[in-house]
C-alpha cells in the first residue's frame, strides 16, 4: 500500500509518497511556504500523484505534520513534528540516538531509544538565533543567497566573533563588522558558529551518539562542521535531510493502517 506524508513547515512544505510494502520512497517534492500552505500542500500532493502515475484513490492514508499541519483539510490525521521526525530518522538512520533538527523558525533536539521511540526532547521556537531565520537575515545583509553561504564560509580564515544572540541585534552587529572591513566569509563562518553554540546550549547534555542532523539548515555547507565543534561530536547528515518529517508522517500513516 502507498501512503503520503506532508510536512507543512514554517518556511517550506515537503511531501512524500511511501510504498510501505517495498519500504521505498516513490516520490518527493519541496516548495517554499506561502500564505496558503493548505493550497500549496494539495498542489504538491497532486504533483506527486501525477509524477508517479497514481490516483488519489490509490493512496491508503495521508498524515500531515509541521507548523501548518492543521490547515491541511485533505489529510486523514495531523501528528506533531516531534513524533514524525523521530519515525523518519529511525527509518533513514536506525542507529541514530539523537536528532538535531534546525528549521526555518525553530530548532529541536530529540533523543531516541534503540527502537526509535522518543525518549526526550528540547525545542526552541521563540528565538530565531538558533534557526534558519538567522541565516536568511545574514544572506540578505550580505547580498548573498542561502545556497551560497556554505561556499563562502568554506573560504573563511578567521571566523568573526558574533556576540549578539538576538537576530535583531545581530543585524546591527553585522553591519558594524562590514564597516570594519571584515570579510563576508568570516562573518558567515562566525554566524554558523553562533548558531551551533546556541544549539549546544539547547542540547544541555541530551546529545548521545550517533547523531543525525536534519532540517533545511543541514543543507547549508559548513553547518555540520560548526555543530561538530560546538557539540564535540560528528553529526551525520542523512540523505534528503529536509524530508525526514514528511517521511515519518507517511510511515506513521502506514502504521495506523495495519
């Protein structure tokens, strides 16, 4: 049977089709979040069906997760992203005991048992300093793109010290650093370090290896190294780190059907 999982996050909507019998991802799609997440999610879902040559009636269940999960009226159920990320990563990386998920507006630390069950978690959804929002602000200030931040950071020889842990104040600090002639790559590397330090503070001893690093920020080059330094561990970025929540939603849909 085939199931769908849709993760309507704060910055992007992710959707997958999962073949439970073959334990195989059939199709996936990611799109930037808009003002109508329900409409966008339905459009993504329809696109996946068309891409896979399937009809809506052939989908045995749909589970929604993420920030806007309750806005997806066509889903059969809405499950918290904490539960879905745990299920998704346990499938992608069953050896993982800790998940570090950094999204556009929040960050999470999840600790898993050997069977994939959630043991403990911590979440930051109030301060943007430990999220992708910080990187978006930096990219705008430096007239760059999120995609290029990793490339620029890799050129850094002397990462700048970013003392402000509030994005609003950090914007002013970055302007000051630029006026001092600090290189863009050093500022970006400094911001990555600041985010990693914020995540380490959120972890508060919860990290236990192996560690999976997921979310959209995991796609930004250099963030894994910054986390490794701050946490004194070596996080692994699984294949398609943005899709773990949607995949977990589809897997949970399959469990409910059994």
